[in-house]
């Protein structure tokens, strides 16, 4: 995520998982980022926190039942010590009192991030209040939240969609005790087709059986069933009763299915989608055997939401790269000279503009725009450009002389 440090003109790129409540402080202990999830968790708006001393803002979250005259001083000492030590913390459980006076149980940890030789202290918080059973929260939350925290960090390291799919399949397979079969199906909604993009669980015995019956999971693809697609839209982990024959568009025969069910000692099939807003981009299917652990619905759904965030990001990056590539090809291969400027400086010059004018790219960037325009035409060109910049109707086609090298 990119944010602006209001104490300077420098922009710093700080990456973190967008669904976590996050804030950052600088070396002056002032808050420089307070994301939307942090607003929702605390009831304190970003505008109320930016550039404020961290302990002044956080003291507002101290529950009244434990607040004393020394609470803010204790907060200050803790934050200053944490920044000085520059060591990432272990997660801690604590209570906060949000803006509507609701007591919330959160899990918080802090970490250091260095950008452009500047140290920032970041805090991430996860709301545990929604966990219904207190005993279950104490016993399981550490393992589950460690899993979500660690995978959130790992997902940022995935460079491509395939890496994301393979990582997601691997982590889910581990959750189920490394038993059964996990497949990731990628959807092409323009063609209304699916294909297997990643998988986990194809041990040697299963691969031999698969080859004998003509079932190669790595090459499976087919047409998306509309009813099946609609059932995926909720984004929930769902046990399905569909046969392998149905799920593979008939590519697994009923006879082969009977062999697979026996070989796997199949005990159940689950499916969950990954989505971009309301659009299902694909799904993960869990074919469990007698040794597989029972899936934790909340954990799997939370993890898949994380995966969906990163898939959405990768899709956006891929579309942007494609768009930039097309734009560059059109501009660079144009028979017309093209240049883009802002104020008095050139931002971009294509090859044809350099060829026609005799100026190199470096020479163009050293020129002021109006030095390139013939003196007799400068005022007219300037007025036309000013009108367009102000939204006033002005001719976009006109002749003007330029000074070549």
C-alpha cells in the first residue's frame, strides 16, 4: 500500500495485508498511516489520528475499567522502548474499548519496516471478539491466527497467479493433515471454461491408479456448469454431493469413479471459491479420505479471502501490464512525433519525435517546452494548452512551428 508521510514530501511503499487493522508510526512517534480496518476496529477515524502522538490516540482505546492516571505514560514508555529495541514482537492478546464503548478482544503485534533508510514501527491487530466459544478461542486462536498471519506474509512473496494457486493448495493440504487431494480450478468466464491450475496430494500410488484408469488431474479442463457456478458465489466452504463424473464434465467415467472412491477411501468433497468482488474467478476442491482432518470452516474461509485479495491484485497488475504494453507499442511505432509535457518540462518523447527534431531523449528532457516552439507561435500554443487544461473548449488540431536541432 502506498501512503504519503505528511511530515515530508516523500512517498513510501509499505505492504501489508489489507484486511488487517494496521497503523504505522515514524521516528517522532507520530501516526503516519491508519487504515480502514483500523478505523472499523477502533471507531477512530484516520483524520483524527494522523500526525498525532501514538500514545495520545491509543490512550483513548484503554478500557475505563483499567485506565489510571499513569496509563498514557505507560503507553508512551512501551512504544518508545519498542522503537528503540527494533525487534519484532510476539503476538499479544489485549482488550480495547472502541468508540461505541464496546470492549473488544484483539490480538496485536508490532514489526519494523525499513524504507529508504527510514525505520517505521507498524502495528497489526486482529479482532477475536467474534469467536463464540471462549475456551475454543484460548485453545485454537493462537494456531489459527498464526496460520493466517504467516500466510498473509507469504502470499506477498508470490510473484505470479500460478505461484498463488500452488501456495494456496499447499497450505490447505497441510491443514487437512496432508491427506486426500486438493485441486485449484481457474475459470475463464469469457469462454465459460475451467482448467486445473494447481494441485496437491498426488502421491505415487494415486498417480499409478490415475494413469491406469485414464484420469490425469493435471490436464483436466471443461465447461463451467451454471448451477454449480451459482452455488460458488457465496464464497463459503460447502460440502458437495456431486460425483467425480459431474465435477469433471464426464472426463472421469462412472467405472473410473468407483475405482477412485475406493482407492482414496473417499469420505467427502468440499469446495470454496475465490472471488473478485461478486465475480467467481475459480475454486478449490477438497477430496478428503479417511485420514483427512475435518476442515475448520472459519479458518479455510478466512484464508481464501486472503488469497482472493492477492488474486485480485495480480489480475489488476496483469491487466495494467498488458495495457501498458499495448500503449507503448502504439506510441513507439507511430509514424507521428508524440510528446507529453507538464508545465515547462517534457515527460515523454517517442522515437519519431526525436527523429524529426534531431534531439535525443536526454536533450529533450533538458529543454523547456517553450524553447522547442518557434517564438512567433509560442503565445498561441500556450493559450490553447491553457484552455484545454482549464476545461475550456479549444482546438486540438492546429499548426505550429518547432525549432529543430
